[in-house]
C-alpha cells in the first residue's frame, strides 16, 4: 500500500462506516427491497465509474428508468444524504491530517500563519511586520446566495455527526465509550435521514440573516479572537519586541446580508434596522455569556490577592450586594459590567434585559469602547498583581472580541444598482428644478450638475413632495444608515457599493444621496461611508481605471477622500465578467484592471483597497483563496483585501470551527506574503514577461470571440440553455430571497451569474469554467508553430497568475462529464438545434482537455492534486446516479407529469448534486 493510501485509510474507514449506518437507517425506514434497489444502483455506478464499463452504464440507465416516482425519490434522497456524509468525512480527515502534522512537529504547511510568519522572519523583514499590521485590513464578507441549497436544520445534523467523528480522533475511548459513540453516530444519521432536505417556503431576508449569523455561533465569534491570540504568541516567540503587544484589528468578517438591495426589493429600511438589531443581540448575548463564565472563574478573594484601585472602584460601583462575594472584587466588578451590558442590550437590540433589581439605576454603555475600558481595568489589575496567566485566558479572548466585533458584530455593506441611483437622482432633480431632465444629459453634463448640487448647501428633497416608491425606499434606507451610525457607531454600516458602475456620475449620484440624508457634509467635505464602485462587465473593467482617474481629478471628490484617510476601495466583479466574456477573458481583464488601477492610484497618491467579488465556483472567480491572493499583480494587495464568501461556500468553509479557523488563517497568511514577500508571485519573470503578456492578450481575444459567439451569437442558444439545464426548476426553488433573473425574462443577459453557473454545474458541463480555452490555444499554436507550445508551458511554469488559472480550470474539467452532459442535451426538443450546439460544445471540451494536458504535461486531470482525485473517486459514483435520475425526472416533468412528487424529486436531485460537487454555484 502506498503512503497516500495509508494516510487515507482512516477516511475510507469513516466513509464506509457512515455509509453502513445510512444503509441501516434506510433499511429500517423503507424496508429491505428499497435498500437492495438503492444498493444495486450504487454498485452499478461504482462499476461504471471505476472501470468505464459501458455494460454497467446501460444497466444503470435501464434500472433508473424502471423506477416509479416514489422509488426515484427514495433513491435521490439516499444518494443526496450520502454526499452530505462524505463531505463530513472529508472535512474531518483534513482536520485529522493537519493535527497529525502539527503534533509531529513537521515544518509548517504552505498557507498556514506559521509558514507565512516564518518566511517573513527568514527573509529579514521582521521590522516590516509592525507597519504591515498597523495598516492591514483583511475581510471575508458573507453574502446571501440566491442558489444556496442547504437548510440550516441539515447543517445542524451534519455538525452533530462531525462532532462525534472528531471525538473519536481526540479521545482514547474505552470499549463502552466507543460503542456509545457508534450508537450516537447511528442516531445522528437517523435524524439526518428523517430531516427534510427541502424548504417548504421561500426564504425571507431575515431568514438569510439568521442563517448567516449561525456561522458566528459555530466559528467566527470564537475562532477569530483565537487567531489574533495565536498570532500574537507566534510573534512574541520569535521576537521579544512583540512580548505583551496587542495587534491592531486588522481582520474583520463583514456581511452583505440585509444590506444588499441589488435586484432584491425585499431589503428595505426596516429590514436593515432588523438586521442590525439582530446582529447586536447576537454579539451582546455572546459577551454576556462569556462574562458569566469569566465571573465564575475569577473567584479571587481580596484577602489572598490584592487588586488595583480602579478595579476596586469598579467593584464598588456594582449593584452586587451578595454577602457571599463581598471580598471577591473581580466577581463584583464583572457583575457590574454584566448589568451595564444587559442594559445596553435593551437599548440596542430592543430585547428585555436582566440587569437585576437595580436595573433602573444601571447606565448602559454608550459605545463598545466603554465596555473595553472596563475589561481593561480587570486585565490591568490581574497583570499588575502577578496574575498574568489569568489575564491571558477567557478575558484575553473577550477583550479581543469586543475590539473586533464591537456592538454591531459585522460591518454591513449596502449595495444597489447604479440604474436605481440614477432614476432616484433624476426624480429629485425633476422635483427641485422643473425642466431639468437629468436622464437626458450626457456624462459631462451630469457631472457638472451633480458637482454644482454637491457644492450647494440646499437639499433637493422636500417633506411636502410625493416621491415614487423606489425613491422613497432609497432615501429611507440611507436615513436608516444614519440612524445606525448614531446607535451602533459608523463601523456598523461603513460601505456603499454601486453595482454596474460605469461612469464618474455613478459615484457622484451616491454622494448626492448621502448628502440628502446627512451622511455627507458639503461644507467640510466629510463623508461617513465609503463610496465603492463595482466594475463587473468586461467593458466596465476596461473603463474602471479611467473612471477612477477622472473622479480623482475632481476637487470635490478628492476632498471626500481626505475624510476617508486618502483611501478608495474598488470592487471587481468576477461573476458577471465571466458571464459576459467567458472564463479566460474574465480572468485576464480582471488582472489587467488591477494593474492599471494600481498605476492610477500610485500616480494620484491614493491608497487602493480591492474588494474581490468571488463566488464558490471557478466560473465565478472561485478556487483556492491562498493561490488566488498570491497570484494578484504587483501592488494589488498592499496589506488590504476584501473578498466575498457566498452561500454554500460559507457552509463549506465556516460551519466547522477548525476548518473555519484554517480558512481565516489562509487569508491572513496570503495577505502577509503578497505584501511583504511579493517578488516571487506577482509578474511574469522579466526574461519572458513581455512575451507572456502578449501571449495572454492573444489567447484572451480568441477565447472571448469563441465564448460570445456561442452564448450570445448563436441562434437558439437561449432555448438550448433553458431546455438542457435545470435553470427553470432552479428559478422555482425556495432557496433565496431574490429572483434568479434581474428582470422578468429568459434572456441570458438578465440572468444572475449564480444560477447561470449552478445550472451548468448541475448538468456536469461546467461551461463557464473552461469554454473558449481550447479554441484559444489551437489558434495560438497555429499562429506560432515554432515556439507557441514552449511559450505556453513557460507561462504555466513561471507565472502564478496563469498557473492558478489553469489549476482552477483543471478542477472544473475534473468535475465535468461530457457523457452525462450529453444526456441533458437530449432534453432539447429541436434535434437540429441540439446537435448543432452540443457538437460545438463537445469539440471545445476535447480541445480544452488536449490544450491543458499539452501545457501542464499531465496525463490525467488533477494529476498534481491527489486529494481532489481521492475526493472524486469517493463521491462521483454517488453523484452520477443523481444526474441520471435528474434527467429522467426532467423528462417526465416536461412531458406533463408535474405533480408535487415529481417537483420534489427534481429539487432533491439539485440539492444532492450541489452537495456532492460542493463548489458548484
């Protein structure tokens, strides 16, 4: 047995055990005939996948077609649940391997904090770390997912099973304890099997808020403060200068959920208020719980240990009059802090508190800084009296939590489409200046009108005017932001993002709306939120640097940046640029836009922070975060980065605390390395750099033409897409608070990028993650017969951007299956259309595979990634049948068998395939 096989034996054992327990649950619930039927399909799928056995494929197809609707649903549930269990086993095995690596004292792994910090010290750049942390900002931002398929109840079941598996790894069990663990696993799997996979009603925005906040309970509230502590300890062990030093708050987890209005009319001012209240309640409840635990631990008697005068005063101010704690000043002080925090909770979250019988005399905290000051009194008293060890436990974590989360928990971003801002501003001008038709003005005229109004002290809005529903809603939500700043602090809603930003006027329109509600003050040129353009389409990415240069050239706008520390954030859209121009061109245009933005900002002496709108799938900018950050062009990171984490990716990355901690570390480690050790990963090697850039431009041009010719230039492609994928059924799922399309149409232009990508993933074609690459390479080799192949291989070897691009495409192709995709193509009614389009897709797929192998030297997909190969080997025999079932269900459904059972079966198959593929939407 080879080394990797030995290491993976525990994973195989876990998967076998979970599968056996699931089989027991199925047999007990559905009976032996149902179990045998499901097992027969499983064996056929394994045989086909392992041996590429065409006889097994035919038998599998026959077996699935013979199933009744009820039997099909049973089988779909079984394979869907197995995919969920396989995910748990893989996550636990990753944790197991990581822990074993650390316990053995092996060298730090790439992507870990210890690896990044070690590299910095080894490079002699320890002095640069202090300045790095002073200015650093790393922020994953949780966003609601229009195609998130997993219910929170299912996630809870999975976490319970994961805890039991983890317990077996960490605890040396007696035979009785091992038996009890096995029984508990069985109960957990029975509970999972009996828990409904699908939602019966559509999610509301507040449901999405609750789902997003659940990951704070599991992971963020505990693991992020621990990350800070771990890093501080790591630095102190390497350099005495870091002894007792506390790092600035360089990392926060942000959110869009409850503030993202782009295409979601359900996000209103009231929803924003409710979101902020819910967040405040979540974090205050956490603090209160920790304070209670801390008080139970700090039972220090004054007679045995002295305390500081500020601590004594804090204790005296407490309403705790218990005779049992009269000589326990720390407990009394913490009781007073707890009471004040309860009173604060009443004010901020509108929930009844329990501040004690003297609640009416308890003064709420006006800001989190006041709470931190009281905790600092406790900390300083412990340290000054020789109890440093006690100060470094729960108190240390609580103090860091207060610093990071404050009273608002997560910075909440606003987002709205520029078209909406434009209409609102047009209506306001029409009311204040009759005869001015703002929408008829050209760009320069708009800029002039907007600047004149921004310089003016007057307001456009009038309390006596009647405005449209859209305008009223937009003004209300900005007013709610101002309220939030007063109530929770400016950090509660710090950013306003402009979707589809395409001009300087798009930025100034938002500035004007902020001025109307008092978030921008014309006289001092102060603005209370960051105005952030989101450049999404290929054309917008190309225009973005010039737009920013023009904005910086306006004295008024430049003056606003002074109040934002001369820093401007720019968001880049991976999803829509991919849907607009294809995988290769999207990646290249994003890369070029970053280079040009870095140049513009450097010339204007403005600090740049990039916000990467990445999704989970490669077609939406997904892929390993560490490699993606290291592959950024020179100057694009500069110690600061934000990036989105969406729906199913949040679940995969942050549902498990240890996995979540690892993912947070990866972001910090990559940012440190990109900023302080940039020489190895930023530009192509100088010797061949110009040639590589020129080759990439040539490849991108061909790929763009191939992609757009197929998707936007082929008659009938829209029909082919809607008939050969599950897009129509996805649009009907209860999986998000916003519609699949921005408008009521079937056009691909109006379709949101997330359902676009998920639909292609479901049919195992993954087209947004590779189409056009094969044609591009073929054309390049034909134009450069002498050295074309060598140039491309050199790009792959020497240029991390190109390496990362091909690595992600390799993963996508490994999860694709052109034969299964062909089954979905058969759903297209027009035979001529089906054959014309699928023939092109199949040819491009083959060309892309050949191109990838030529450049990388691989003989098979994911050859350099045995972990992915193992995952595919373990789970694909369970995903393949779901695809076959889904095709059969779609065929029946579209032929008129549209009862509730058929619809449920389709939705179950969507859920199961997405769970099996993991990063599909």
